[in-house]
């Protein structure tokens, strides 16, 4: 204790315990890889403070937008299974391996994308290309819409799954209502003009005087 100049086992009975300062919490690798126009929302809080997360769009995402590759550890068996997420496998060097994500520091944000329960809510399709798994949008995704994925037809055969996944409505648990967030516009970095969608920004012919 620096106040009484004594070396003690445990806290000082005269001056009391030390004030403990905690380190700043660093986001996991998976959360840090989330694109700026996507956001994570807590859909459910289970026992042990376990969070059930979903990935939602903050802006309009165009059809045929590709995400990936999916980051995971190649493994012959899964160490972490979640019935709300897709099981993914890849073919490498003649062998079939799982893309395992035992924790958030072993994967990227795609590990948070939940599986689609039917065609209506499916926004992404998963497929294998050159030994990697990618997700691609199958329709325009509006702001505040959750990204949900299912296998492409050929990949479904590889995974020995059905091409279309339909779950009985009685098994579907309704999600709690989520408060909508303000939609951020796409902004031109040169002239600061704003656009509702990324496609409009891409087609924008910038004529800023400051542009070289």
C-alpha cells in the first residue's frame, strides 16, 4: 500500500481496496470485418448472456452483390454448431472439409448471417468457387432487412441438402420488433453529393472543380 508504505497480502485494511480500471473491450475479428453499410442486431438474449445476432442492411444493396469469401478453419468436423446458421463445406485437394468457426476471432462477419426459412425471406445464395464459399444477393435488399442465406442448387447437391428450404410455420419463432435506424445516404467523396443507392452513386459523373 503506497499510503501506509506496507507490503500486504490482499487489500489494505486501513485504506481499503484499489480502484480497478478495466481495459477497453476490443471487437472480435468477425465484427471488425462487417462492411459499413451492414449492421449487427441482437435478436434474442439466451441463458449465459448468449446473444443471437442477425445481419441487417443499413442502405439499399443491389442484386448480384457478392460477399466473401467466407472465413473459417478447415476441419474434418464442426466444433461449433448453430441450427440457425448454414453448415458450409469446401472441396480442397480432393478432400471435403467443414468451414469451422469455433469463435468470432476465427471467422468474418459472414458467420453471423442466419439461414433463410423459406424463399420469401431468402436474400442471399451460398456457393463454392475455387475452393472458397461466397454469398451473393438474389434480390435488391432494402434498408432494415435481414440478410438470410440458403444454398445454390449445385452447392445444395454438394452439401446433400435440398435446393429450397421451407420450414413449417408452426416451427417458426416470431422475431421481436426492431426499431428502425436512419438510412445513411451514399456520398460522393469528391463533390459530397448524396444518393439513395450505390448504383446511383456509381453512375454519377462527378464534375467537382477539386477533382484532378
